[in-house]
C-alpha cells in the first residue's frame, strides 16, 4: 500500500496537467480566432477621423432612429379631384387650331379641347334632312310675311302691337331658331371645352377617330389634386403619423392621410396621402421618399437600415461607435421587415451610436488587424 502523500500527489499532478492543457488550448483558440478575422463581443477597430471620412463611415444615435424610417412612395392623381370629359354623342373627333392638349399640360376654364363632328346613321340623317327642309321652308314663308307687312323682325315684342303682328313675329323667330338648330346638327361639330382649369392627366383624343357617346376623351385634375401612394409590409408602420415626404430634388412635401387598405394575397398595406400645399414641380409618376414613424411592439425594439447589419459566424452584428475613433462589434438579434429596414429586438439598449454606412470598411479593418503577427 502506498503511503498517503503518494496517493495525493498523483491527482494533483493530473489536475495541474489538465489545467495547463486547458490554458494552452484557450490560447490556441484565441490565436486561431484572431487569425480568421471572426468577431466576438470585445472585437474593436480603431480608425482616425481622416480614415473614417475616406471610408464613408456614418453613424446614427439609435434613440433618434428607433421610431423613424423611410419608405418609397409614388405621386398619383387624387381621384377626388379627377374630372372626365366624355363625348356627348357619337361622332368623329377633330383637333382644335392649337392641337390636342397633352398629358401634363395646363388648361384654363372654357379652353377648347376638341371638336366632335356628329356621325349619324343614315336613317337618322335622312329624317333630320327632311326636318331641316321643312324648317327652312317655314323660315322662308315667315320672312316673306314679315317683308310683306313691312315689319321689323328684330323689334322686341310689345303687347300694344296687334295680335296678327305678334303672331307673325313669333312664327318668324321660331322658324329661324329651328332652322339654325337643325343646320348645326347636320353640319357643325360639337365643341368640347374644359369646364374648369386644371392639368391634363390623360388624353384619348385622336384626330379622325370615331367616338361613341359616353366615351372618355380627356381626364383633368385640379392644379393641386395630387396624392402620394405608399406600399409597405411592416405592421409597425404608423400610417397616421406620416406627415412629410421628400422629392428627388430635395423639396419637402406636407402629407395628410386619406385612406389605408390591406391586400391579403400580397400581405401588404397601401396608404394614400393628400399633398398639402401646391408643389409646382410635382407630377404623376414621380418617386418620393416618405418619412414614416414606427409603432414598435416593445420599447426595446429599434429600427435600423438593413445595410448596417453584417453576418459572421452564423450571427448578426452591428458596429457601435464606442468612443471617438473606437468601433466595437455588437452581436444582435433582429426581425426582418423588408429589404430596406430591420427591427432589432435584442442586443442594443438605445443609447448606442450605430454605424449605418461604411460597415464593409470596418470589417476589412478588423480582418487586417486579426491577420497581423
């Protein structure tokens, strides 16, 4: 039987050997981790101000960006102020002296947009010609009666005049009016004019084309009758809080919510906003950027641009500006909302300055530091 000290010495030596092997293994793992450029909670990169500007690094305070996002929008016609001008009867379309008004062109109230030459079926035209011949005959007879009694056909009616004289004047004027109406119906075109000032949105008028009664020829919209349409799939967007948008040339547009709808097949929402105030350069089909507010389901959820997140070792990371010139990799968990935006629910407190532009440059700098001996 071995003495007591010998019995105790063997386990102690074994334990020391195992501890030494564990420390050696941890050191090797750390060296391998640095060499492969992987990230951990303490990964840091130091970049001077000049290097940051050259790499295009930009940060945002997470608390400021937590409840705001940008959505793509499109300028559309406000249907409430849309006016359709239709053909009142069948006919052939003829252009006015200045040509047809084109989409985007402003028109004034009463401006002639087109002429419509009636296209009558042969039986109807024959009946009108017969009626016109009878009206023309009645007008000629009435004119002869007026000339015979040396009456002034243009004089106003006066009750002091004899009854036969009043009857002759009445027959003469009614025959003239009937003849004029039938002549216009057979030969003259119908004038199609703008009932009010506005902008032509659509024009279906073509010279020589045949229009049927009720066919839409022009669509007008009031000068400020435009709206902004926005489609999104994020349930956390607060459509009622959207108040402004920005055009491609940097103009700010005031918005007011008109309606919101949901498409169950595409699982997307569509909001329509009225443009508050007139924007001279705004036109249907123009893209805009809508500033929207989010309704996070938890106070610990924060909206970030999707480009601010990168994947490494099967995890999601963002770069946090810990202090001037020092950037730290922070592991997060997020909910994907769309291609432009994510919602972070774990890993951030809200007080961080998160890098939104220049993330690839920081990843390259981290790999470069990890590969140094």
